[in-house]
């Protein structure tokens, strides 16, 4: 179907559109769309704006169609020879990105496209452009993100694994008249934590901060079976805050013969005041300490507080700390309602 596309009949356009609908490659399909828009009498600039491509792409596509018909719309990259990006190249790239530039004898601490290209060239002898590297990273799902700081657990790996297995076995074999909860504290700051958000092109959202920070603390317990949340709020992060949570747990689980509390090694959990209170309960509350510096092994830290920060405390607009506390408490109450609805549905 060559000739002047502006003189196509309706039937010719329909046949061309049907062939275009069978094409799966996005770039190949866009070239067909360019020809179809031109057949409708639209100007090149308007076509470029409608298809979000450059004016040169539209002009080049129409020229290729005028010279070779539909054969001119076919991808010509197979004529470039053997592709440079091989499976070996991709495998080396994945290994390199998993490490730091300093592992490759470079002084930088973070990767750039240019540095990846140069590093891979030194290793594989293959040179590609930064544009090709960008497309390759996107196809592999490799993204720029924030590293997570951690402190290495001082325990041997075998001991750490053994403790985690013991806690999991405790939850799996929990008797009906006992309860198990994951416990942890979270800090609430009036000065908002700054986190990523969608923004319009060329604009940056502003987050107003009060300047002088005010803090509150929430001690929470997440039921290992039902996901019910029990929490208390305090102005200080001391043993009294943790003891207040234990008292509330005793009332909340009044029918339970024993309450197992899984928690980290923060000092208020093992202070003299805390030990005296727990001993006075005659074994009704049992504390199970996680390995040190292992926040990912604490379910409440991983699944609750992380979401609270993402949904409430980051970029917040609360003018007072009491307003922020109310927002967080409302979030916890909503989660309790959702957990209760899920239990009713499965009952």
C-alpha cells in the first residue's frame, strides 16, 4: 500500500489499521501509527505531540514508508550485526551492581551510568553507550534506591538462626489459652520525616517544619495470630512506658493463661524495674528476646511501624504533637478494625 497516503480510501486505511493492530512491538507499532495519522492529514508536529516522539522520528518514518512501503517500517536493528549485550555481559553487570565501585578499585561510593559502562568495558572488553546501559538496567529491574543502614548481629549465625526458629516454633505450637505478641516502640517527631512523593515536572513539594522538635513514644504489641494491636503512648521512652504496655496486655488478654512477648534487646525491656514487675506476675508474662540488631526479625517493626511512617509521619502537616499522635492512633484503630473483619470472614 504505497503512493500518496493522503489519498487513501477509507478501505485502505481500515486494512492498514488492521495490520497495525497485529503488531506487538511498541516501536514498530508506533511507526504504523505515524503513517495512519499522516493519512488522516495531520501535520508532522501534531503527530509528534500526539505520540510523544520527536519531530525527526515522524519525518524519518514517513520518508522510510515513502521509499519502501510497509517494508520500510520494519525494525532495521538486525542489520547492525551481532548485539553487544550478551548473556555474559548481563551476568557480569548484575554481579558488579551488587557491589560497590570501591570493590572495582574506584574512589566513588555510588554507581553512575558512565562508571558502569567503563567498569564493564574493563572487565568484558565491550563498550556500550550510557543510553544502552540505562535501557539495560531498566529491563533488568535495577533501580536507584536508598541503601538500608544496619548493624551486624554479634551472635554467630547458628545461634541467631536457632533463636529465630525457637520463636517461630513457639508461635506455631501456641496453646489456645496462651497469647503471643511482637513488641516494639516507635518514636513520633513533630519535625516530619522526609520521604519520597510524586511531584509535578519542574516542581518540588515543600514540607513545613515547626523548627523545634517535640517527641512522643508509642509502645505497641502486635498479636502473632490475630494481628490485633495493643498500644500505649508516653512522653518518655523509659521502663514505665514498657510496663504500662505490659499492664494493658494483661487486661486485654485477661482470659489468657500466659502471654508471650517477643521483643528486642532495648535497655527498658530488661531494666531492674521491668524485671521486678515481670517477676511479680508469677510467670503470666514471659519475655522472649530476639537476637541483637535484627529489626527485620521483629514482625511489628517490619509490617507495622514501617507502614505507620510511610502513611502518617513522613511529610506530615500536623501542627502539634498531640495531633500527630491522634493520627497515628487512628491508623492503629483502623488496622484493628481491618484485622477484626478478616477474622470474622475466616471464622
